[in-house]
């Protein structure tokens, strides 16, 4: 009760957004750039779950569920994130793929092993379970194949599928439950 009036928690929402390039993954931007929260019309105050740099496209979640957001992004839960990375230098040799799979030394320490497959020459599907700043780009730099284009295609059990850039949809209760289970 507040001032004698009953109050109840705000209904929770989770949206999946296909973030286009040039949009920043913050709730507000001091430089006037377009933000990912501007892509979703909602009566709730939504905020992004994790971050994608401005040049990276693809799946990002927006929610007002702080507990879920924390569980999805905290390293101890190891929720997988999958990216498609187009890299320089054409086909990536087996020894370089092996380095990614074993963990790469970056300036802030070794990464956890990644799940990696080359889907076509110069295009890697990389799944990581930690979320360091610009991690996939730095990992590919470390093996001598800088990223030219990066798209997140999955977050936990959710896949980007056919959501067009700039579009979003609200998750179903079953999808939200699968997300919670992935961070258990």
C-alpha cells in the first residue's frame, strides 16, 4: 500500500529485437544516436539484456524483468550466445578454429572454449558462454581473421529466425520460461 492505495508489481515483458547496424544497445544515448529501446513501443520501461556494439546486428532482448536480465547476462549462468561472423582472409584453417575451440588469449585473459564451425569459407558460427566487450571480434582478431560483419543469431534457446532488421516481437510465456530454464 502507498498512501492507503494498493499497489501491485508491473506486468513483465520480454521482447526479441533484430537490431540493425548503427543502433546502440542502450536505453538512452547522450550523442543522439538511435537506441534499441526506440524500436519497441511499450507502456513499460524496457532495457536491453546485455549489449551489442553499434556495428553488430541481430538478436537482442528488451525487458523490464531485472531478475531474468541478470540471470541471462551473469557469467556464472553461462547462457550461450551464437553469432555468425564474416571474417577477412577467406577460409579459416583448422589450427585457427582449434584455437577458438580451446580458448584464445586476449589482453584480459583466456576466453572460455567456444563452439565453432565454418559454415562456408570465411563465415564462422561461434557460440560463446561469456560476454566480454567485443569478445567475438577480439577472438577472431587473435587468430588473424578480423571480423567484417557480425550478427547474433541466438541467445540461449531463442533464434533470430526471420525477424526483419528493426522489427521485434513479444515473447510468449513458453519462450520466457525456456529462457529462465537456460539460466538455471
